[in-house]
C-alpha cells in the first residue's frame, strides 16, 4: 500500500500480505481499505504398508488403473530431493513441473518473499549436468518423504514403496527450513499451486503437513478462512495433517464462575527458551489473570479491561495480549508469552490463575505449543485430551487427516483429536501414519511416523479420485467438498464404534470403497446443475 511505503502481495479472494513496522499496525487497522488484519503465526512440522491399508493398491490395478495421470500433486514443505529416482519418469526426466523456491536470499524482494520459479526444463538440465541454482536440498528430509507419500513411484525399490499416485505431476513450494514457517508462507504456497493448476487446466490435490495450536480451533482465523476460500476457488482438494498432539497433554479446558479463582497448572521441563499459552474464551465473560512462576514470582493481577502487559517477572520477560472479537468470531484470545529465546525458562510448575469477575458462561480453552516446540514432557497437570487437532486442519473445508497404525489397526496415540469447538466434524478420516517406508533425501528409504505422513497419503488418494472423475470423465465435479464427501462415505468403520468419531472421524481411508460408491451415485445421478463460471 503506497501511503504506508510498503509493498503489498495479493493472495486473491480479497486477502493480501503487507509488511510494516509493528508500531504502524494501529494506523493500518484504521485504513478504510482494510476489513480486518491478523498477525502471522508460526507453524511446525507434523512429523513424528500405507497404500494397502488405504485400499489404494486395488484401484491402481486393472480395470481402473488409476495412478494419478493428469492430476497435480501440490506439495508445500521444507525442501525436495528431486534427484531421487522415485520422482523420475521412465525416461529419467523429472516429474516436477514447477518448484517455487522461497528459501534463499535471492527470494527476497524488499521485505516480502517473492520466490524464484524453476520449471521442468531447468530441473531436467540440472539432472543431466548437476549445474544450476536450484539444489536438491532437504536438510530435514520432511518434504522428500511427504512428496513420496503423495506420489513417489517406488522406482528405487522396484515399485515396492510407491506412494499413492505414482504417475501424478508435482508442483512444489520449497520453504526456508532455516527460518520459522509462518501462516503466510502456506497461504503463498496454496495460491501458487492453485494459479499454476488453473494455468495448466489440471485438477490439483494439495497437502499441508504443518500445524500449530496457536488459534481458536474454530476455523475462524483469516488463515483458515483463506484456505477455505481457496478450496472453492478451483478444482482443488486441500488435505491437512491433524497434528501429533493427541496424547501430548497440551490442551486444558475449564470453567470459571463469578467470584471464583481457578488455577491452570502446567509443568515445564527441558531447556526451553520460550513458551506460550493460547487461551480462548467467550467475550461476555469478564476474567482477570495472573501468572505465577515456579519460584513464586507473580505478574500481579492483569484486569480484563487491559489490552497489553509487558514486564519482567522473576527474571523472565512476560507479555500478555488480551484481544477483542474479530468480525468473524465472537471469541476472545488471551495470548501469554514467556521467555526471550536466549535464556532457558525455569523448570517446574507454572500456574495461570483466572479470577471470575463477572462471568456469563465461563468455559475456556488453553493450548500449549505443539510437541515439536516443547515436547510432551511439558504439559498441563490436568490436561483435556479433546480438541487437539492443529490448525489449519481445523479449517472447515480442508480434508483433515488423522493417523493410525496399520499393524494394530488402532488410532495412533499422537493423532490429533476432535471435534472442533463448533460441532463440525474433525478429523474427516484417518490414514496410515506409523513406520511408513518413504523416500529419503539423498537416496534410499526410511521409516516415517506422524500425521504428516497420513495427510499426503490421503491427498494422493484424492488425486486418484480426481483422475477417475475429471480426467476419465466419470464425474467432472469430483473435487472440493464433493470429493471429501465420497471419501467419508467410503471410509471403513468398525461395528463397535459410533461415527463420526472424535479420533477416526468417519473411519479409515479406503479409496476402493469411495470409488465404488462414486460409481453407484454416478449411475443414479439426477441432479439439476446450475453453472458457475470463475
């Protein structure tokens, strides 16, 4: 925006990114062009035989022969070893149509990430000569594994460890593994893949294996609403990992009454440089707060009428921001941050005290950071295991994917648990997530565990459904919520369990069942369609 002397980045659908000094945010919020603004939040990797357990092998065989041809596999992750044989075709050419690199210094344009795009010709030249700016660099190995789960062809294993859609075409966004990943990085990635898919006139299945507990878990943030909007903006399906917070002890639900005090205790262990508490409650409830450190140091009472607290308590920098409702949510966020990244936090029992000044309902939820930041050794003393699905799997229109163990047939203990707080079903279903053999950066294979793996398996399954429906002409509207509905319908459900379930959603992913049901409904489809043009 010109008058703020800052570049803007258009994300479509009325969303955009602007980077300005923190002190000018209030001025920006008063601009009549701005309907609402939201600060970016950090995301973490959700990482901790799959195709057989998901009934994918059956549909890859004749007569269906589905392998993902003609469908985009959209991957947004830490990096990709595009030289791995599982990402090459029969002629040794790359299966990556494009890679947008946001990781290097050359990606900067002023203060915004613009990225550098590499096409298949550039990548193939690198494969032939080993020369070029784009490197097959994936220090975490996460992106390579995710791409392998979506559509590795198993070439290096003789086909044994093929992913869900082994002949799909990749469009990838490479994030910077050396900096915190924030929500706007994922938003940029989704827009890029959606734009490219539309340009190529191809349907796309997009995977997000990053997540955070920093949010209301109601699907109401701009981040989640943007993803929902993009889910309707083209022939897309967006899958997101439900997270690995199921048994981490990082969620607390309580109720405070007028005139009462409620203590929320949490233990911190290990060498933590910071911790945050994301508390969400009804705005009608007037509640005051106080944070007590293990040595008894206290912040003092922070009243409900305050908006910002910044002080050093017991040698620790503490900041508390008391928010206000947004145009999209009647809830109130209280964000509590302790630490300075340079010194470790005191170990032991911390207590957040809530004082009920004037309470109508009194129910509130608090989340600690995800395992990848604080580990499961740091947890609430009286944790509530529900509502542990991470954002953006809480977005209403994404395919939210939990994880189960194919050996035991049981849901993985770490798999995020629903529902969302407004009674829409999360997760949608569960896919294999324990000891899955996938391509390893640098060559070969390794075992990977986490809902990070379950989500791309489901995304690859969605790509096969798109091939069956859109590419083969069986159902040209097989995308978005329609596709998700058929995956829910075809999921395997156990007789002794009521569905939808807070851990399984609608059941275990079974692509063969989903396509059989889609075939049945295709034959008896009498809907009257109204055309929409985008």
